[in-house]
């Protein structure tokens, strides 16, 4: 009897220990799940706040462009406030940074559309840019395939309707060619003048029929000292050995700007991009915007 009672007590103890272990395991599981849930909630909260910060950065850019337009003439150049990037700026539990880029300082591929008044001059500029960048004929022909209607039609009174290009990826260029061209290209909703005050070195060089590196350096250095306020001034200040092919499609002002903002909140990261269109001293309009 004693042995049987002892066995019963032992079994009860084992069962009690198993129940306690099970309860502890359940408690640990609940705590772990709760911690995961809280971490997930916090991560989603931080990401939402980071996205809100990035979106606020776009509004900052609109304000900068609006203020610049109010306090300056129509000329757009790299000494204006909008052209200075916002460095990584600490905020509570995070940071934000951003920059504004004048897209009319790049070659607008939609200048090759039949509706563009300067498509012939821009065609020649683009050919020069491709040659400067070492783009082979096959890649260039693949790019022009999209605009074949506009480039082949020289006599038609009513040129064919060709939709504007919105995404450079639609050109289906080889990756190596896109790496070379992408920093110099854009696709804006309409044909636009190339801004000689903001164009990079290679894009500006394509404006000239023939120019030495020394003369190009002089133009860039002089532009850095004082921007060009008109095409007449640009022509007047050129070195004697520099000659433009055609000044059609050139300008000193811009309407289209790209905004890029990056934000951090805790461990979460977010970024926003937007294409802004600014008309004379009006609040810049958002053409498109992404926040992710």
C-alpha cells in the first residue's frame, strides 16, 4: 500500500511539473508573440512616420522653388537657393535629407517628338552627345526607334501623333548604354528648352559644333562665376573658338524640377520622389509623386 501511495504521489508530482512547464511555455510564447506584435506595430509606425517625413520634404522643395521664383527673375541657375541640397538633418529619433534637380539641364528626349519646334536641332545635339559618350550606332538606333516617326517625317504638314515618353526604361536600351546615358537624359511631359545654366559638361558640350576642352572649361568657369541671363549674353561671352550649331531649343530658364527626399525614423527608411512644374511665381504643381 505504501508503495502504491508513493507511486501515486510521484505521478501527481510529475503531472504537476508538466502542467507548470506547459504553463511556463504558454506564458513565454505569449510574451514572445506580444513582443513581436509590439515590434511589428512600432516598425509600421516608424515607417509611416518616415514616409510622412519624406512627403513633407516634397513640400519643402515646393516652398523653396516658390520662394526663389518670388525673389528672382525667370533665369534659373545653380547659385539659387533650390540648387543647394538639404544635408542629412537630425530630427527626433531620425533624420531627413533631400535635393532638387533641374531636369531641363538634361536632354529631354521628348524634344524629338513631331510637335517639338526644335526637334531637328535637338536631334543633332543628341547625336553629338551619344558620340561623346561612346555610344555605339546599334544602341543609338534602338533609342531612335521610338521616335522613328518624328525623325523620318520631314515634309508632312500634319506630323503623326506620337505619345510622349514617360519612362526611360521603355526605350529598351542595353544596360551598358543606359548607364552612360541616364545621367544626361530625361523625359518630360512636353518639349522643353535645354537650360545652359544647369546643363552638365557633356550635355553642354553637345550644344557646340566644335569646341576644345580648354574653351569648354572657360565657359563652365565663367558660368560658375556669373550665370547667363539670356541667350544673347551666352553668345557674347563665348570664347572666340566656340560656335553653337543652332541656338533653337536653348534657354536660361526652367519649369521642371525633380525632388528626391530620404527620411529615417528609428530603424525605418522611406524615400519620396516628385516631378514639379513651376510656372511664373505660382506654387509649384506636382506632376507625379512616389512615396515608399
